[in-house]
């Protein structure tokens, strides 16, 4: 009886172990049977405008259940192609991330058809303290005299994509960078507007949210808009805001106009001082 009980425990343990092995083997065979296909991925982090070489990419098995749009499966098909967006290590290289065949690389490969790149000189203030990084959107504001030679500040372009800061077209850090030039993605008409604006006044960049796609039409701000009587920020309302209430002022009463004859004073008679002894008199 004493020997039977240990044997039963050992037997149960062996059965449980065998069942675990069978379950594990079945799971491994199931994982091995998952359908995969070869996909070209980046073997290291790649910056915008990079011309691909064989040592920059590799092929890996990619599950077909996680389908990719226009994946590239052959390293030879991506050789000498230029990427138009930043690609991280292990990220699949698909057709939309590559510039058209024949591109020489650099910033021109990033521009889509009909777009232009223009560089704006900035400083710590104009460049939003270095927070305008590649991939961000900014508004362009100009400060210039108006038709009446009065200074006015107005946003002239909205939601302009920052292509590069200094000579870098991408950055993996979100830290601000103080640079002296920012390159923007614009249309030909917008490029003309920026060129004219920087020749007649000073430019400033206004950082905006990447998700903000609304347009704000403003009349600009002039000196009179800032120097309100109350000086309260609540008084700096847009032009289409609540109108100021007109206050009637009673006209001042006209003053009586005196005639020349009335205003002229009659001449005083001449007086003579006469002294007789101790008495003094006037005649």
C-alpha cells in the first residue's frame, strides 16, 4: 500500500507532462503553419532623401494576415531608389514611401508634383524658439506698413508644412533646435507671396497643431487695435465680433460772440494829483 501511492503520483505526473508536451508541440506546429511572404524592410534608420543601397535593407518573413499595401519583395527592386519619408529600422518599405524612379535624392525627392520648397531666414523668435521641426505645420505672419503707412501684422499663409530646418529634413527627437533657416513646402503662388512679404516687412512663423485644418480669416492687427481705452484683452475682438455701442454726445453750446464795440473798453479819464499843504486830492 505504501508503494502504490507513490507510483500513482509518478504516473499522474508523467501523464500531465506528456499532455503538456503534446499541447506545446501542437502550438508550435500551428505557429509554423502561419502563411508568410518575404518583404523588404529597412536594416537601419533611414532619413528622407536617402538613396537605397543593398546594405540598407533586408528581406524578412511577413505574415500574410497583416497585409501591406504595395509591399516590395525583392531587394533589387529598391536599389538606387530614393525614399521620400523617414523609415525606421525593421519598417517595411512600400511603394508609397519611395520617390519615382530616376530621382537623384535630396530634398527634391520629397516634393510632390506641383509643389515648391522655399527657405525662410529665421532667428530664435521668428523660428518659434526652435519648435518648428520637420513635419510640423506653421502659419506665416508678416509685419509691414499698410496703405496708410501704418504698421500692421497679419497671417498671410496658413498650414504650411516644414520640410527641413537648416540642412536636416527629418529628426527623431522632439527637442527644439535653434537654426537660422527653415524650408517650407509651398505652392508656386505661396512662394511668390512669401518672397514679396519678406521684401516689404519682417516674417514670423506661428506654430499650429498638426490636427488643426481650419482656416482663420483675420483683418490683421494695427496699433489702434492694441491701444484701446480700456486696455483690456477682452476689447481686442475680431472685426466681425460684437459691435461697439454708439454713445450719443450732446453738442456743446456755442459761446456768445461779443461784438467789437462791446468788447472794447471806454478809455479812463486822466487824473491829476494835487497837493495843498498836508492835503492830497485828485482832479
